[in-house]
């Protein structure tokens, strides 16, 4: 099976976002894994206003990245 990578942009309160690079079999799996990763490790990211209301703004398949934040 070839490896696929997705960029999942997660938004908090619309004005704050962070990009999580996810290795997954599909966009839906990447979506779920990005939210799970942020629920567990969101405090490691630089948010100016710490909140937990996370929304996936968009996701897309990308070429092989240099760094992967989470694998499914």
C-alpha cells in the first residue's frame, strides 16, 4: 500500500489555526486523527488563547512532507 499524507488545518475560534500533517489512508481518517492528536497534545502548540473548541477547516492530500505530526 502506498503511503498517503494529508494536511489538516484545524481552527479554534476562526481566528486561530494550526496545520497538522497526518499520514492516513483517507481524508476522513486524517480528519479524525488530527482532532484526536490535538485533543491529546494541543497544549504543545502555540495558541494565543487556550481553548478546546476545535473545527477542521479543510484537509487535502499532499506530497511526502519532511515532518509528520501523527500517523494513523
